[in-house]
C-alpha cells in the first residue's frame, strides 16, 4: 500500500540532526522565547528576503495576529471586510471572523484554484480593507494582478502562505511578496515542525513589533501589557526542528517539482483534469491535485490498487455548519472544485517509480 503521506518516513532523513537539536534544547533549560526561536526567526526572515520574522503558535494565529496588529495600528476596525478565496481551507476564513472582521468570499480560477482577480473588484466596498490570497496547494496566486487591485483601491494584501514555503515569483520568495505573510509549519507542510507552529514575515517594523507583543499576552516588556494580547509563542523545541529542516527546504521543493513534472507529463487520461501550472519553476506543490467528475469512484479505484489519496477539501467553507448563515449562498466554481478534486501522493519520501506507477493506474482508469 502506498500511503498518502508517511511523516515518519519523510522526517527520517533529518532524524539525527533533529535529535541532536532537541537534546541541546532539553539541556539548555530555556524552553520559551530563547535563542532557538531568535535563530530560526532570523534564518527564516533571511530565507524569505524580509527584515522581520516573528514565530507564532500556529498558522491560524499568524493570520489573526496580522489582522489584530492592523487594528491596533488604526488601519482596520471591527466590521471591516477582508476578501478571501471561497474555496480555501477554513482556517483562512476563521482568522478573519475571529478577528472581528467580515470575510467576503470570491470565486477562484477553476484552472489553478487560486482567487480570480476578475471577480474581486465587484466585491470591493467602502468597508473593504484587505485581500487575503492563498497559494492553494503550493501554486502561486496571481501576484501582479492582486498588487494592481490593492494599489488602485488602497488595500492591504495579507498573504496566506501556509502552503507555499519557498515558492518563488520573479526572484522573490513567498513571505516577501506582499506587505505581510502568514505561514503554518504544521507537520504536513513543505517546511513542517513536529507539532503546531507558525510565523509572520514582513518588512514593516511597526507591524512586526505589535505582532511580537500580541502573541506574548500583549507585552513587549515582561508584566507590562500594551495590548489585549494572546498566548501564541513558537516554542524552542519546534524552532530547533524548523532550523534543521529549513536547510533542506529548497532541495526538498526541487524534488517536489520533479515529482509534479512526472505527474504532469505522464498522466494522459483525457478524463483527468490536471492543474494549470504557469510559472512552474516557482510553485512548490504542497499537494498535487487532479479533478474528475467521478472523483469518488476514482479514489476507490486507486485504493483498490494500493494507492491512498485524500480530498482537499470535501466541503467548501460556505457549506460548513460553522458558517450556516452562508449555507444558501451559491458559488458554483467553488462547489465544482470541491466536488471533483483529488490529491495524489506527493512527498519527499516517494520514489519517481512510485509516481510513474500511480500515473499508469490513472491512465488505465475509465
């Protein structure tokens, strides 16, 4: 049986270095806001090409902290609107609504699953303050078009880069493409911790300072609270692990691109819709997602032939019970995507021969 993702196998190549790093932290006696966090933050800021990286407890928290910081800066206030893709993972939308702001859903481009700029302008109102694009599945969003809209309407762009570690557009890495970016280091990510972790990257010194205070109970000085903050600190253990794995991220992404190119070139079944991957060199293929109207039958066929797959994501946000006020809304492109997508295995522990085997099975399916 080919697993969709075996994290033990994926992390085995880093294991000696991770164990050494964890032992160092365990013996240091410093477990929160110590040197490992500072070191990783500096390394990841340098990697993304920005001045500031602030480690957080999760990717969701990273998004929320950016939004709360903008509120503290007077750029946003409760009730303001943030434009988000209608087909994103629920965390993107939760970040907006949990921050006292209003998510405004916009349809994606069905070819690449990222937000469609042509639908954004009709959604902009006097309360719109930001666009929150998502590089879904590790495929880059339309960077130039989004920047043009944001400049025209004086909007912030808050980059949900949770699936785009190391993605590159015109020489710039995700994390440095817009004014602020949020990353998740959930274990399945291209750069994954061994638990929950996240980060905010930005060139805005004021934003970074407020985010750093907010995540530590609102305090920039111990026991002195400047803001009504949270507890969302990146811990020393996870920072040490991320520092080890960051050294291999570009190499890992290169291999992901190699596996994705095999899928793209070897899947010949005309019933299968492949992702449209313009700027192929810059995408990082967190997931490799195909589409078919008989998705569930295709998934069962692959399982019967020893291949585990997953669906990212089976239920669109506007059909979730958590947002029952949206349940009667219609987003036909989003609904079509969610009913047809299927994620094939793609990770650094896979062999090229395994990918070819999966391609052959997909080609034989009818």
